[in-house]
């Protein structure tokens, strides 16, 4: 059942929203947000682009997320063949504020408890703590729910290795995430022993359009982004054009804070003039 619209919808928009909702159940309660985005579209290319991007969203329910964690646990134990005696599971969080990677480390306890030997001491939720917790020759597995541009993982992995070497420790560093942009491989793979994702995701625009179509659709997105307020909540839209580091992500986990790697047309808080938006994937 599609949610009741707050405004009168045109018949073409209603038909398209109904079609989208029939294909993806999570969109049933997003009709107002989709209709608002359609209202920003003034060319066929713009509407076609946002429709295709919405169709390509990787959406996951809490049960899906549980299965992803189980897949990561299986990869750690059965594929990497690391044991709880010689490894730690860590987060990349290096701040006092709440961080998704710290939360993910805690969530991994439940699925790794299904295998013998894993204890609370195997899980470290702060990056700096991993330096002291790791022992020479041991394995360090970085876990998280999502990797976008690969910048954070690559920079912090390099920092971690430098700190470990400074302490005379030679450790194997692995990365295992629920979902990752394929484009992140170039930055992460050279720095770690293994980079695993349950779901490898493609860029929503440049990985699906070629030649003149790619140029046309890129222009359409730029035109849509021009309608967003230049600065909001202390952030500049220029830094998030096509998603952080131009990641072009379309990714949404139910109940979680969506990444800033998503196209800002789906999450940026305000239009020009400070008009608040009904966003498809609101984030903090």
C-alpha cells in the first residue's frame, strides 16, 4: 500500500511511484519524497535519471543485515582461516562521537558467538586501542557495514600499519564489510591482505551510462543539484556533489544512518531559499 500523498500528484507521477513501490516494498512509504524529487525534474533526462537511481538502490532490512554479518563471520572463520587465538576484530573509529564501525564490531559478537572460541577480548571498538591490543604476527580484521570511496579505510589502515611497525609488530590486516563500492578497491586492496564485501556495488551513474548518455545524465544531475541550498548544517554541497568523493552510491539500510556517499539529491536537507525537504534517505 503506497502512503497517502500530502499533495495532489499528477497521474504520470502517481503511476511511476506506484510502479516503483510495487518493485521495491521499502518505497511504499516514500511516495511523498519521490513525488517531491519528481517535482524538481524539468527535463525527461532528469526524471529518467532519478527514477533509474531509485530503482538501483541497494536496500536492506534488519534481517538482510543479519545475514550480511553472518556472511562476514563465515568469511573470517572459514575463508581467511583465522582463529580467535590469533586475531582481533576492530573498528576504525578514532573519535569520541558515535561511529557506525564501533557499532558493527559489537554486532559481530553475536554472529561470531556461533563459532567456538570467540570472546569479548577479540573485539576492539577504537582504532587506537587496536595498536596495543594487537600482538606481533597476529591478524587484525577491520569490519564495517559500508565502504564508500575507500578513503577512510585506506588512510586509517596505513596509519594503523605505521603505528604497529613503530611498536615492532608485524600483523596481517584484513577488511571485511557488508557492502562496498567497487571503486574503493583501487585504494584499499594495495594496503591490506584481503578486502572482502558481501555486496559489491557499482556507481549509480557512470557505471550504467556510456558515451553521450553519460554526459547527458551527468548534466541532468548537476542541474538537479543546482536546486539544493549551497550550504546546510555547516556543509557545502560542492563537497558532496554526486556523493562524497563522487562515490555515486545508492545505498540504504533500514533503521541506519545513510552514508553521505549517496547522491545528495536524496538526502540534502534544504533547497535554495532554505526550504526544508522531504528526503528519500534522510541522514544526520
